[in-house]
C-alpha cells in the first residue's frame, strides 16, 4: 500500500490539445478518476478521452484497450519506485501510514472498485498486487522482522503470515467498516489485530474505538 501516489483530481485544463507528456498524464488521471467514480465495468475509452481533453485516437495510440489502460493507470497511481521512501521507523509508524491512506475516502473507494472488479477484470487486481508486492512489501516484512527481533512479536511468528493477516485487516476496514476519516481509530483497529498475534508495545496509550 502506498500513500504517495498521484491520485488527486487534475487541475482544470485550458482548451486545446495537450502536448504528448501532458496527454499521457491527462489520460491516466482521467482514467483513475473515472475508475473511482464509476468502476471498471462502466468506464469507457470515450469517457476517458473526453475527461482528458484528447481524442479517442490519442488514447488508442497509447493503449490497445480499456484493460491495458487501467492496468497502466494502477501502475502509475500506485508506483513502487519512490527513491525517497526508505521504510518505516517501526510497526506503529507503518500502521499509522496505512491508516492515514485509508482515512481518505477516495483511496478507500479505489480499493473497493479494484477488488469489486476481480472477476471481470482480474488483470487489475494482478497489477495492483504486482506493484504493491515489490519493494514496499519487502519493507513491510522487514519492519515486522525488526519488531520480532526486538521482542515485540513472538519469536515463532512467521512475518509473511502476519503480513497477510494485516492485509486482511485492511480489506475488512475498507469493505465492511463504514467510511471514516479518523486515522487514529483506523490505526487502533490495526493495532488490535496485531496484538492478537502477540505484538506488544508498552508505549501504546490509545484504545480501539467501539
């Protein structure tokens, strides 16, 4: 999961046909907005072209079809190559980062749209997993491994299994909890989950919101 992706609505664009690089960004931004607003099934190349201020031919010169466009959109919006990101200080920092991301309604809706398309557009979920299964996934396991080495997790736990459990907690938060913008409450939910696995940190002072 990333918090530093360019998923904000584009600024108003002046009339006229944008240059090539501008067209690329306009198309990807429009596709992301429409994916969040409507879902993959309802989105069309024509809608993307209209929102981006380009012709359908401009979109098709770059992408063979809607699926190819959406896969590239997810790769762009969830890039895993930020050289400035070097990992989290500790488990609470990591879970707080996740909670801050999920406290943004737009991000929650994107995840729901994405997983709701799993049967009809499995390539989208695959693209998301590929992007988030790279360097950042390794950093999640490294953060959990440091917690285990420090005695904050039981020595016998498998950090890859803990990672999967936390991913399940994210999906529960997005899919079954009512939307909320309280990052601390979301973080408390994640802390509650990991404490059931044996995580302990004496300095945790907040409690799960009921």
